[in-house]
C-alpha cells in the first residue's frame, strides 16, 4: 500500500519500519524478493547516540502463547536470509515494547552481495514487562549501525534501555554503494527452523490492512463512496475498513492537489476531517462550496490520480 519510500524514516513494506538517529539517508524498497535499504547519504562518523535499524513490532495478541516474562517462557527460532553489500558482523535483536529487555545475536555477512542464511534459537525472557492484547508485544530488529549508547552483550537477556547492537556491529551507512537486504524472516516456537512459506497475497494484504489501510485514486474519478450533503457546505460519508483495524485509526488526506470531488462534477472537497471512528468504520466530513441539504452524492478522486485517504493504527 505504501510502496517504495525515498528517505524512509518509518513504515514501508509489509509493516517493516526504518528507525534511525543519524545524518545518513536511505531509501526503502522491495527488490527481487528482498526488503531493501539503499544508502543515499552516508554517515561515516558514528556518534555515541547514532543508530539505524529495520524493525517489526508484533502485536501482543500474536505472542500471548510464548509465555514472555514468565517461568513458562518458550523457546523460539528466528530464521532469515540476508544479502548485504558490506561484509562483517551485524546484529539482530528481540525486545519488549519499551526496549528495556533485549536479546542480541550477532551474524556475519561473509561475502558481499551474496545470500546467506541465519538460524538462531532463543529461550525467551522470564523477566521484564511484556505487553499483551492489541499493544506492542515483541519487537524484532535488524541493526544496520549503532553508537556506543546502544551497545549490549550478545547471547543473553539483559535489562537496559535500547540495547540492540554490540560493539562489533559494522557501519552499513559508510558508502552510497551499500545495500542492506533481508528476506524470509520467520519467528516460530521450537528449537528448529522450518521452511519459510509465504502467505498468499490476499492474506498478507489483509494482515497489513489491520494496521494501515489506504484508499487511492488510481485514475481520475475513482469512486470513494456515497455521501450525504449534511449542510450547504458539508458532506458526510462512511468508509468501511476492508478488515477490522487493530485500534481506532488516525486519518491522512493526501495527494498532489489534496482535493477530491463530490457528485462527480469536479466541485472540490477542500478539507477533510475524521468524525466518529471505530475499528471497523470511519465517518468523514468534507467541506464543499455549496450543496443541497439531504442530497445523496458520490465522492471521487477527481483532481489528481494520486489523491488518497489512509487510516493508520500501527503499533
């Protein structure tokens, strides 16, 4: 839904997000089956507080059977493939919601731009606070570079804020020729990795839409829905989410011209606000120049093909 992003600093493909504290700049994309980070502005001098990582937060509902933070904590296996340009040691970590508990594992890119496979088995944490329900239950993070402030010890659960790399972590930001790529990431119960089986497209899309849903005007006059003229200057209409969202979302109204049309006649909706909202349906109110109260009208993407309305309930 989001597609490739230039200068990415948050979510892009398949609910992975890029987090950084650095002067370096990267683009986020999917290339040849890989989730790819492409360095466009280098950071060759890593300060103590610098960091960059590719992270996926997992909803608490999806990890309740892991026994996190209890004496019954289970053993899990994380497997993935990497194909980084820069050789050397990188780190991947498991963390709780506020990153106050962390387990770091080092892995090595032995040959530049060559696919290599990692399998790591971890007995989960019996201590710390772990969120359940619709909150952030567990985080998986791939470190691309880190300063001293975020260094921890590999191979053990430890307390301490934001310890997601070791002092051996290489700097993947040191050249514009660098790519940082991962694929086939799988976290499962047990001490053995099983074959990665990708979800069918429609299943993966529905999983992503639980956290982010975008309605896009693919072509001009792509219809968004039917609305009621609530006053001479307001239209109001509901938009149903394709799947129930994790939480009541926020809304963003965007595009080249930032307008949509009403009644398919080109009159602009000049502003848009989210009214009553639930995890299943959103009530939108748009400002128009004039209308007949009680009239039913259609709402369409009219002024630009890239106009979109998005709802965000990300972790």
